C-alpha cells in the first residue's frame, strides 16, 4: 500500500486493535476520506498549453505519494 495512504489512515485512526486483531473503525472513514481528498487536492497541478500547434489543451495532474493520475481535456474553448 502507498506509504502516504498508510500515513493518512493512521492520522484518521482508521485501524484499531482489539484483543490482538486489527479492524477498520467505521467512524474514522469520513475523517480518512477528508484527509485523502485534501492531500490529492493540495497536490493538483493544472497546465495549459497547445496541442498540435493550434488547439488548447488543459490537463490536471493529481498525486498521492508515488501514484500519479493525469487527466487531459482537449479542445478547450476560450
């Protein structure tokens, strides 16, 4: 699992241990989701450039630790 996800899960209190067993604390899910969402949103990089020399291209790159997702939108109108 990505180290950043493990870190966020720990901060949220996502995993609990009881009698030697580890389980997911359902009450921590909203906090974990908020931390995960904020981490991804805070790393977003928006770029605007040209595609094929005449068409604008807008892209957004999202990062979470070593995971990267690039979303491209072609033909953006001004």
